[in-house]
C-alpha cells in the first residue's frame, strides 16, 4: 500500500531545502469539470485522506497551473495539478519520559491504555507532557517520520483507555481510511447519573460547536454533523447506571454530549454534567464522588483489521482504578444487574 507522507506539525509550509519532495501530477479531463479541488484530488489519489489533502493545500504544497488555489476552487478541464509531498517533517516536539501502558505492539501498530489527564498533541496551554512527547521518548526515530507522529484517532484528555498509534506510513494510511469508513469497533464504559429506563438505545442527535461556549459541543449547533451512539445497560444502581457504549461515529465529545442530551450526563463530567446525586448518597459513596475530578468514561476496547496481516483483532483495556473503585462501592449497595 502507498504511504501517506507527513507535513510540518503546525501545517505550515516546510522549507524546501529541509525536505526531499515527491510530486504527483493530475490532469483534469472534461468529465471532471467543476469539481472542488480538494475533492478532485481525493477522488484521483485515494491513498490520501481528505483532511490530509486540505493540509497539503493550506501548506502551499498544491499548485494548479503553477498557481496556488483554495480547497474550494472548481477545477477546469485542462488544469494541471501538481502536488508536492514532503518525505519527512522536521521534529517540533521533544521527547519526555512519560510512561506508556502498552497493551499491544508489533512492527506496524502500538496500542496503549491512555491514562486520564494525558493530552494527545501539543497545543496552546499544553506545549509538553503530551502523548506525542511520550512517543518520541519511546521511539523518536520511528514516530518522528510518520505524519502526526502516527496518531490516527484521539481520546479526550480526561478519558482513559485504548488508543492506537501507527508505526509507519503504510499502517497510518490504512488505519486513517478504516476510521473514515467506520470499520473500527470502538467500545466504551460510562458511569452516568440516573437510572436508564430502557436496557438499550441509540442516540443520533447531530453535533456541532456550541453557539456560545467555545469549549463545548452541542446538539443545537447551527453547523453540525451526523453522530450516532449505541448504548446498553451493564448495571443499574439507585441513582446511577453503568453503560456499555458503542461509538458509530467519532465527533468531538460525542458520548458526553449525547448522554447529557438525554438527561444522563456522565458522572464527574466538568463540561456537560455534575454529580447531581451527592445529597442522596451514603457517606462512603459521597466521599468517593467528591474525589472524582474527571468524567467516568473509559475506552475499553478497539476492534480492527490489522493493516498488514488483515486479521481482525480486539484489544481491551482494564477499567482504571478511580472508576473501578466507585463502581465497586456501588455494587456493594446492591445493583440490578443486566449484563457485565
């Protein structure tokens, strides 16, 4: 399989003297007249994802008739499109000795059990102490040569659990496409406020950026995308429910937004819900609930077809201690158990 090369981490143009370039050329034919530039490249070179193509265009790596164009430019018959592909990127993050809980590793992929509190990529306010820094410490030579350091999906900072990283560009291209085509099985467990009235359900409210709160997502956004979350009850307690969750799409904060939208926010979620039932609990339960400083959401399983062997695999991550302790205390109080 062809490889999807990297860009500068900030998506800025990489100085030509610092990289070796390969160039793809496309000639627009009559029947493809008036298709968006980004879409046309994606159709013509399917090994590159649409998001990667957008970053190429914004990084001045795409020329139409030797001129820079925007992603929305409508191609015309006879246009010559040149795409310069960086062979490697200059490293902007630095290695840091951050421990990785490795669940599975081979020559193509690495799957970790991400700890709560670990940010994925360096960003304003989180310049270091991220998963990227940890990966560079683990194997700087390998991960610095893969686009976005091999990261093919994300978990929120305070969500724990399974996270997969590609160790080479072939694996990254394959996994990027698998996530895009929604063939990856993503299962979570979540402790939510309130008792669910049904044993299972589907939430399919569209999700977009909150109209007034820049850090939140909302089902009432003006600009939104479709989202689908499947849930089933694992255990019911007096004032809480432990859920199994299957994520069909992968929108930002999707599970948190969807469960809050049906009035069952995740316990400890600082953005979408609070510990509403503290006053109803026995002292031992209250004490543990007060200590919770993150959403009780854990990515417990990834199921996927291996990028090289093409065998289907499932990798699971055990429930973290903070979540397991509160569930154990609630279990001691006599839940109604449907399935584990």
